[in-house]
C-alpha cells in the first residue's frame, strides 16, 4: 500500500515547477492504471502495511478516487489556460487524493476518522478558491459545519470504544450487543450526514452550486462515498442494535429519496438538479446498507461506483455548457442540440445511465438494492416504485429541457466541444458501462 502512497506524495514536488500540469495529469492516470492492474486477490484484506490494507470494498472506491482525481485535472483546463494559480490547484487535488486514499485503506477506526475529516479541508479550499459566486463562503461554512458537528460525537465514541475493547483495528472489533445506544446513534449519524441523508442534505446542493467543476466532481464522485464506506465498516460493530433500529434510517432514507425526487422537478439550475439527484441515489444506498445483507452491501458498492462516475460526468456536461453560455439556468440552456449537436449524444448516454438504463453499473446496483430492500420488507416496494420512476422523470426533464426546444436568442454561434471534453466524457461513460460485464466482482 505504501508504494502507491509514495507515488502520489512524490508527485507533489512537481506542482512547484512551471508548466507541469499535463505531466502531473499523465502520471496520475499512470498511477491509476498501475493500481488497477496490481490487484491480486479479492477475498480478504490484502497489501497490508503499517496501518493500511485493502479488501474488495475499499479497492473499488480507491480506484474510483484515483480515476476521478485524474479526470478533475482534465476537466479544469480553463484554470490552466487562465493561469489562475494552477500549480496550487494541482497540489490541492493531490493532497485530497492522498487523504481519500488513506481513509479508504485505513485499518484503524481512528485513522479512518482523521483522514475522513482531513478530506474536507482541500474540498473547502477548492470551493473558496476557485468557486463562482460570492455565496461560496456560505456554502463552505455549510459544508464544514454540517459534517464537523455531525462527526465530533463520533470522536468521543471512538475513545469510548477504545476504552472498552482496547483496539480500534477493524477486523478485531466485536459486536457490543445492546451496550451503549448513543454510540450506535452517533456513529451512524456521522456517516449519514456525510452521505447525505434527507433532512441533513442542505449542505450538498449549496456546495455543488458554488464549487468549481473539480469540486463538484470530487464531491459527487468520492466524498459522498466515504459515508457509505464508513457505515459498511462499522455495521459489524452495531449489528445487534442495527436489527432493532435500522428500520428508522431505512424508512427515512427511502421516503426522503422520494421527497427529494419531487424537489428535483422544481429545479431550474442544472447543477442543483444533478446535486439533488445525488441525494435521491444515495438514499437507495442507505437503504441497502441498513438491511445488513449481502445483496444490500454489494449493491450499494456497485451503485456508489456507478453513481460516482455518472454524476461526475453529468457535472462535466453542465460545466461545458456553463463555460460556453455563462449560465446554468435551464431557462437559458434550452435547445442545446442545435448549438452543440455532438454533445447531445453524451447528454443522452450519461442521462440514460443516471436513470439506471442497461448496460450501466447503476442498473446492476439498483437491482441488488431492490432485492435487498424487498427481502427486508416487501411493503417497501411502494417507495421503491416511486424512486425508480421519478429518477427517470427528472432525468428526462433535465435532458429534454436542456437539449430540445427553441434556443435562447442571445446565443449567436454554434459551438463544438474540444477533444479534451469528449475525452473526459468518454472516460466517465466507458468504465461506467463496461464494468457491467464484471458483475461477479460486485456480487461475489
């Protein structure tokens, strides 16, 4: 594990050199390919060193982090072209990648907590430094306070666990039985706010709308997955209490997902529509993890990876339009198929993946989650019907509004994308759809 960590750490001095943007970019893709090819066993913890090790669950998420961080540099070409502190920007992305890598491969609950919180700092700097409107300060405060206030009790809980069991090493943690109900609430609550669950989701659309494209990509792609990964790891410790109280989080998550789908219909800002749809998708993941069965855990893993690629790609598309027209409003971005005909294909491909059409990874994940939630309670089909149906409705609404109709009269030129943008969209869409062939990885 340390070899990959050193590989990223030794990339950071390159940020100090002038004109090393594309060099760092290429080396990050190289490191993600090396990481992808050197996996050798999916069964148990592998590559154990000091505090780090991976199993199949964290391997997929680390690979996603590598991939999204590499694509963030591709997407932020405008920062490089305008020379807007591009070296510092690359340094922040590398620092964020180190934090994510360490948090997904931590074998110790305390180190997981530290890296999990440390990943907020570079995200905050991305939003404050390269965001769009002056409201980005408020968005940054929302991001920090929601997630920090929710996870400070978790720190106290960790000290308490350590005093009881004398270890915070994941494989050695044991189920505490009915001991300490508050511990269960705090530990689940910290991860649910990060995911985010309905009622605590307000920081997410705010942060997305104000963040630059790279900030949106990493938020949707990887940071939301930290919550799901944390729940997966601690569910073993709280399984006894989970049997008694998980129904609450599950029903709140599913009904919240339906309500958030209704909020999606009312959005006129492209970015906030995609951000709210993330909340709706994550509510399914919460439901799957809370059932505590194999279908649910594996389905949530594949939906998390699928949603990371798909949502990130949709944010890239909205940013491409924003760079051309200077607005993300659906009232202005109408009829884009007339102005950017070749982009409409990518809009279609990523929108169809977003509503879990075959052959995307989202379909695989949603089928697993439907199985697990229905096996937990057959009445939950009522909310699941609405969730699946509305996800198609708001995605079609977004696609048809942005691509069809008469275009805004202030737009006076037809615009084709750059090769960099098509390449970026292809690298989101291709793994999202090709991984469907590797279904046995997600459902071993």
